[in-house]
C-alpha cells in the first residue's frame, strides 16, 4: 500500500534542508512509492542528454532532481512554512494551517 502525503501537486513549498535550503517553488511531481517530490527551480543537476534526431540538440542540460518529501514544507500565505492539519467542514475534509487555521 502506498503511503499518503499531505503535500499535493501545484502546492507552494519551501525547502527546509539540503543545498537549496530556503528556496521556494511549486511541486511539479510526487513519487509516492519512493517518497520524493520534484520542486520547480530547485535541486538542479546537470544531465547529459543524447541527441535523438537531426534537429534535436544533445548536450548537457540542467534538470530538476527529486527531493525527499520530508525536506519540504508547505507555505501558508500568512505564516510562511508550516505543518498541515485537517478540519471537517460539513461533509468535506479540508487542509488547514496549524498556526493560523486558514485553509490551504
């Protein structure tokens, strides 16, 4: 069974550990099996890309490498990086900021 995460695609997150600590970006992709996320503009690594056709350029490109999901924190508009809680609103379960209680 795959683990559940409170972070979803297109969330605004801040990196809390590693070489890009303090950078903010949006979540592009989540790998639930490995527990990793790809954040836009963060953890850039150089990768050799093979030329596929005559028009296509090969060479060295910078791509975003995955980060461990424990090294990112969701960003609240008021508070900054926070932990996520849940609140039952009628028949819906919504994610809320643990500091101010605002819906994320």
